[in-house]
């Protein structure tokens, strides 16, 4: 990708031999643009490992290995107190698998005309969700560095540390929802604070599955956000109390935002 440092060399100012270097480093990057390796001809190799959110998990040199860990809010914590995140299918891998399965289903329908389409249960995603839920339940839930009140505005957070509610002095309340990657998916503004059982929520059943319950409290405005398989925000839809909507579409070049269209 243009703009990333690939190699750095230091030579004597008077040297005419391109191979006569005092120091040389080469750099390697992941497809997401994260630095994954530094090869230093004097100090050796340093490798870097990241989690799916791009946070540094490990730095390894010939002499030292450092391990990093984070709580659900992204705060650094003692790695020995946090179990490793389970390896699950990424959004990009799931999108690729679904595309492959759709192609296989279409081929099956062509080969079996007149027969009903086969229904498939996404067992892999279900298993991954259970692994992630069990892992998240094992993470520390105590969050002690969040803002609770400022200038008579009150703030509340979910168990992952995401801002879930903001109540202003005049009673106007914002309620926020996030996906499993802690990305903002919806923001709603209410004229007065709604009760917990009056807003959209997901509740867990006794068998471990979840169900979605729509809220009953009237809102003034609601904004929903959509992301692609690479975690980039691609659309924002704003809805008013009257039902009028405004759609904004975001266009990207890699990780660089190119354009917003309304």
C-alpha cells in the first residue's frame, strides 16, 4: 500500500558503495495494514501479533517476548488474568463462506429443478457465538475508569465498557447499541428517559439462545450504522419520529474514507 515505510538504511555521508550501510531495517505489514515484522540486520527480527480489532497482543524479539491483553472496553489489563480469545471465523471469512455456500445452493437447484431449496442452519456461526459468549463471561466485568457524571449529564455503560446511555439535565436521553465487535450499530434519542423494558434489547433464553425484543418508548430520532466484512462503516440511516429517513453511504479505498453520499 502506498505510504508505508518498507525499508530504511543508514550510510556514511561520504560512502559511494550502496552496500556499505551502518544500519538497515525492512518492514512487513498485514493485509489490514498492521506492522507484523521488522528485520534489523544488527538486532534481529521483531514479530508483532494483533487481535481482530487491531490491538497489539504480542511483540517477540530474539531476547524478549511481551504479551498484552485487554478487557471488553479496550483497557489494558494483566495478561495472566485474561483468558485468550477463542479463534473464531472472522467477518471476512464468514462472508466468503456464505458466498461459496450460496453458489453451491444455486448449483444444486439447477441440478434439481422443481425441488424446494435446501434450508441450512449456520452451525459454525452458532458454535462461534457460544465460544465468544463463554469467553466474554470469563472476562473482568469491573470497569473503574469511566465517566459517570459531568455537568449534570449522566452516563451509563454496558458490561463491555461501551457507552450505553447518556441522560442530559433536561431529560433528553440517548441510548446506544453495539455489535459483538463493540461497533456502534444504533443511537436513539428520547425526549425523556425510557425504562429498561421500554427500549430495544436482546434477552437470553434458558437454553442459551437469545431473542430480540423491540422497544415501545417513542423516540425523537434514531440512527443505525452498517459495516462491511472488514469493519468499515459503509452506511448510516437516520430516521425521524415521523418515519422520514436520510441515508448516508460511505466509500472507502482500503482504510481511507474517500467519499460520503446522501
